[in-house]
């Protein structure tokens, strides 16, 4: 049986736990999460294990990336279950700081990402989000000093923002993206899927279905604008309230009108009932 990963809750305990890895010259990969772990997170852990001898998983529901009316208080917290899942996934260390450890009294510094972080996608609906994410990820990178850090393509804009931040700040970490893990019916795994009622859960795979159809139609040569128009209606008909469905340059996330102008990524965010879901797909 795999041994249970050590859970550390202070920066000094984290450093003590990492020291033997470093001393042995072992590479370390970090998987940042907010807990309530599912198969998507565990895919990141599996990828991390392929890259590095040691895998650190952080579990921290980061208050600074939630707006006042978002689901910070109700966000699922399941540390016991998470520890069991990470034992089976053979992670080495769980970094689970309290909010007061991450943001002690007097904390004022904030990273303000631009570029992909201001693409007019998630940032248009959650203006605090990427500042909060970039700040906490910069802290996680400094605390753990990983050789690799794994992020899901599920949160595609976030992956672009973190990749750019690591480059801009010369952070000595290789940021790696991991393909989205989906349910059999196509719905991207997400901790927020737990909020869906039975009826909403049945309707939710429409999001991915529409993305797949749209990508196929663009590949066949239909104009991006026309395909987006039709797809937006399909998402509406499936019972969602659409925040955005956009075609963007896969690297810069700048608007893109045609495949001639570079690789296209389709990105969508929509609410069903009270649950906001996001997804994306390469064309
Ligand atoms: P979260 O706990 O939701 O902040 O997610 C932590 C990490 O897991 C992020 O890098 C996410 O992109 C990634 N992730 C979440 N869901 C999935 C999924 N279905 N497939 C792959 N990665 C995912």
C-alpha cells in the first residue's frame, strides 16, 4: 500500500519537508489545487509523477480570487477524502496552509497580470480573479520552488496567465498544461459539478458538444463568426445563460477571425441554474 503523504501547514514545515528531496537532488513537481479533488486533479498528479521524482500537491481555497458574492464560503472542502485520493495517487507532500498563513496580517503585495489576463474572457466576469490567482501561484512557486508546475487546460486562460507570469518574472519553473479530463458524456470534471441538480447535470454536456461541433465546422472552412453565432444559440437552447463563447488565438488569447491567423482555441463560460461552468477546446 502507498504511504500517506505528509500534510504540512506552515512554510517552515514545508521547507523542512522539502529539504531531503533537494539534498538527494530529486526533482519536484507542484500541483496547485483548491481541493475537493477529482479525476482532473489526479491526472495532473499522474503527469507530475512522470516529470519529477517528488510531487507536492497544494490544497488552498484562495480567498483573493473569489469576489464577495461568489462561492468562497460554500466551496467544497474535503481534506480527509483528498488525503485518501492523494495517498492512492502517490503524492509525496500536501501543502495545506491556512488563509492566515498565506495572507498574514499586513500582507499587501499583489501581482497584476496583463496580456492574456485582460483578454475579455473570465476577466470580464471575474475582475479580481487573475490578480488573486497570479499572486497565490507566485507565492506557491516561491514556497515550494518546484522544477515543474502542472495546470489543467480546463482553465485555459489561467494556464496562459501563469505561463506568461513565470516567463516574465524569470521564475525557474517549467509550467506544463495537462489536457482536460471529462466524464463519459463529455462534461469536463470540475469541483463545481457537485452543485448541479439532476436535470442540470443531464443538460450540462451540451457545452462540450457545442464546442466539438463548432471546432469541426471551423475546420471544414465555415467562417468563425458564423459558427460562433449558431453555437451561441445552441448553448442558449440547451438551457444555459451564456457569459461568452469566443474564438481566440491559442497562445495570446487575442481575437482571431480565421485559422490563417494562427491556432484557434474556443472558450466558453455559461451558467446553468446557479452553477457557472467553463470549458474550452482547440480547433
Ligand atoms: P482547482 O482546484 O479547480 O483550482 O483546479 C486545480 C487544477 O486542476 C487547475 O490547474 C485546473 O485547471 C486543474 N483541473 C481542474 N479540472 C480539471 C479537469 N477536468 N481536467 C484537467 N485539469 C483540471
